[in-house]
């Protein structure tokens, strides 16, 4: 059986500005004067992204067969060719012919500041993508960053089909209020958030991590270079961070971590090892530019695992 991945597919256009934004963003002489800033970006790359695409790509590297449920636009052919080249199934994609596929335009300066413009496009219609059929092939699934309407609809469909799922809201966490987040906690089997997302979720719901951990099978909070915390079965697990050879691009690291979490759940691996698998997935990703430009197989992954954590990964 497979993991059913609900989320976004997106094209990411990365532009590198070989200077600092602060040297060019200066206050206007008049409050009424429009902002007019010009950046020359000699370095540009277009790559594949989106939460669902990133998670599926990483799971495929681990030898799994993820099922994608996502929306794409009339310009999706290039992305679909990429999925086909990696044998990632796309038969459950929903096509919106009057929209572009979601796209992020990211300008990065020499201080690693980011200016991002995001066009959701077909992602706005993600509530129309249905997972009923895909659920028949799935052992578990995930709801990752997507339109809020789509995430709500897919959570209900997961519950109705009886497929357990990870709620991995990413940056969309901040678009939900406390009552909506409480509903997701009630529906989900596992919650995955980073430190900032958890801080917001805690304020919005009024729940402690221990309380959330008692309502679901596990709450997982990622802490960047400090690793992760897992609250499960009345136990708090401190997961160390895997060591990356270089920190080149953090984008997509959370999705790589989610893929590692799903892998551990699919294989029914204990929490301490599952957390380390997920941590190593994130470390491998951060060494490479782009969300889907790294490559490995299960044997090289096992070798990296033993080197990082001192014991063999038996799967």
C-alpha cells in the first residue's frame, strides 16, 4: 500500500540578486510617491516544487510509491514529464484548464533575504480534487500546504474513508483560527509543524504540546538545527539533527522531513528511529539548491544514517 499525498504542485522561479536589498530599498521623498525598484538578477533557475510534489519526490527516493492528489493548470505538461521520469504516479491530479499551475517567484539577495510573490492559480481549486478513489490504494496520507478550502475538504474525506493522515499545514497554519485548528487536531492522527507554526497553533488553540500529543498519536515539532521534538504515547522524544555537509537551500526541507516521517509510519518504525530518518531526509535536502534536485537510494541513505546516528537502520 502507498501514502496518499494531498498538497500543492508548483513551479518555483528563483532569482539571485548579487547585492543587498537594503542598498536599493530607500524611503521615498514623498509618502505619495510610488515605489519603483529595479533589480538585475543574472542568476535564475526554474525548478519543481509545491508541498505534495516535494514530499512525493523524497518518498520515491526511499523506494516508496506515493499517490499524488493535487491540482494543476494548463501549463502542467513540463511538471508531469518530470513526475513521469521519476515514476511518480499522477493519475489523481485534477486539471484546471483555465488557470496556471501554482507558481512562486523568489528573489534572494546576498544577505539571504527573500522577496516572494506567489500565484496560487489552480491551487485555488484544490477542493475539487477528490481522494475517494486514491484512498482505496492508501495505507495513510498527509494534508500539506494547499488552499484552506482544499485542506478542510481533504481532512473530511480522509476521516470518511478511514485513512489515517498527517496534518502538515506549513505556512498555511497562520490562515486558520483556533477553532479550525482544533478541528484538524480532532481529525488528524499525527500533527507536523515547525517551531513558529507550533507557537501560533499553541496560542490559537490554548493547548500545550502534551495535550495535543494526547489527542493524536503524535505531535512532531521541527526545530531546524536543534532537531525535533516528538510528543507521543505520554513520552517526549528529543530527536537530534543530522549533520549536513553544507547549508545551501532550506526550501523544501520541511517536506523532506515529512516524507521521512511518512516512511517511518509506513514501515511501523519506532519514534526515535522515525524521527532520525526524517531529520536525515531534511539534511540531505538542505545540501542542494531546489526542492527536488537531490538524489539518493535506500542503500546510500542507510550508510548516511549509520554515520550520523551510530547504529544501522534495519528496514
